[in-house]
């Protein structure tokens, strides 16, 4: 393929309800979409970065800036473009994995659309539907949390993840376990604890959680390895796993027993698949995380979650968990599962009117021959 140019678009999608984590409360998802135009097809990619650098160092405006200033110009130098050439072409630029992932995804989408191959088929999917969990934010009160969890179980979610932070951990977990019994239940701290909190976190042990996700800071692999010896709940890493090498290191150190794979966090779907392969080789189960994606990012995540090593339900929730109107035809939960798209590439495209209505800015970055 030959690149013609890339469109960078920021959108703002209102959330159906505020989503509170240990790092802040979101009421609107600001997201960055990239559309690559080539001589053969167009492709879409979604950047996982949030408005502010609170989940990781990346944020929307920085991603847009590095894309237009450095990443797209570097990609313009590549001949016979395909997705496998993207990461090597961008490797000189440090970090910015979510921006790189968006660009690689868009190139992969264009390539697959041109060849009539679906994302799932290209990645190695072995299922045509994937089991879905839901991530439940920190609430005002335990009764409000129980109402929210009841509603998600009612519509069929197969696993509940509770966001936790100091002051909102053991008691909400106890309340959910007591009210709903033997459901699949896990928690996510988004780095809110420290090395001194091992005894406190051991207070989660009686509740038979599937896992505790990222209790300690991103760069504290050793702290997680020490914590793993002191608590019974399996540790799952999210923020710390920035590459296949980081996954191999974390496993070798005993820092995690389970891995959350988010393609944006690791630089794209090709690196995400390598992490899947590393984990499978070590017998470490993986599951697909989520970044409040629109239908575009969701489509690719659902395809990834259909790989054989994805052994736990993901944060691949239905569109209406987050958005009243998605920018693509909505993903709908059926018996707790989402269908893996089967059309070429991502299998979905934005609905033009909806996309226009939520667009805040667009920038066309031409690639001169
Ligand atoms: C996680 N996601 O697993 C993330 C955190 C997260 C579904 O729990 C804007 C941008 C809002 C990124 C909210 C879920 C976000 C965000 C939460 C990431 O850690
Ligand atoms: Mg997480």
C-alpha cells in the first residue's frame, strides 16, 4: 500500500453515567481517532489516551501532537506499507504507545479491508463470540454499588470488576460477595496502593476474588512480586505491562499470575498478540482490558479477545455500558457475549452523521510523494 495521508480527529462522547476510578471521574470520553488513506483502502484506529495523563503518561493532545509532528511523517518514508512495518518505522520515538497503536491499527485495518480479511481472522481468533465482564466505578455508597452490580448481572454480564482505592475496597467487596454469592468477581486499583499496604490488601483474601489488578505503581514489578508472596488473591498487571518483554519479566519475577492485555498500552495489536503468546507459553491466563473505547476500538478488542489464551472474561462490555449512541452500530450483549465482527478489517465503520455530531477537531496530515 501507498499512504496518501492521515486524518486525526478528536471526538467527545458523553458517558451514560460518570465513571470514577482511583485516578479521577470521567463524564465525557474525549477520544482520538485516526483514519489512514492509502491507494488501496482506508483504515481506522482509535487512540486509548484519556484527556489527562492520569491512567498513564499519555493524553489526547500529546498523542495528536506526536502523531502529526513525528509518527505520521516517519510512516510516510515507508515503502510498500503494511502493519508489520509500522512499529519498526516508529521505534526511534520513545514511548507514545497509544498513539503508535492507533496508527498501526489503522494501517492494519486498511490492509485487511483491501484484502477482504477480518481482524479476528488475521489475529488468530478461535471463537466467534467472547464472554464479557463489566468494570464498575467507585460509587457514592454501598447501596448504590449494589444497585449498579444488580443491573449489570441482570443484563447478563458474566464477571464483575470493582474499581477500588484506599477507603473503598474490603467493604464494597464484602457487600457484593454477600449479596450476589458465587459470581465471578475481581478488583482493579489502578496503582492506588503502596508497598506498605500488603497486610491491608490481604484483607481481600477471604472473598475468593479472581484477581487484584495493578495494586502498585506501574514501575514497581519487584513490589508486586513481594506482594504476591503476602496475599492469596492472584495479582494481575495492567499498567506495568507495556510490552512483551515487560510481560516476560513480570512472569519471571513472580510479579503477576494473570495479565490484562490492552493493545493501546503496549503499542498495538501485533505486540498484544506477542504478549498473548508469551503468556500462553508460560501458562499465564490473559484477558482483554478496556479504555472506554468507541465501537471502533471495541471491534478490534473483541477480535483479540477471541484468541485461545484469553481465558477470563474481558472488559469488552457492550456499547450501551458507556454510550447512549456509539459512533458505530452498537455492540450488543447476547447471553453475556459479544459477537466477533466478521467483515473485512474491523468489520465496522463510523456512522457519518453520528461521527460529525461528536467531532470537535479534525486535522488532515498529507503525505507528499
Ligand atoms: C483499567 N479501564 O482497566 C481501565 C482504566 C480506565 C474499563 O476499568 C478515560 C481514558 C477513562 C482511559 C477510565 C476500565 C478511563 C481510562 C478507566 C482508563 O484500568
Ligand atoms: Mg486496569
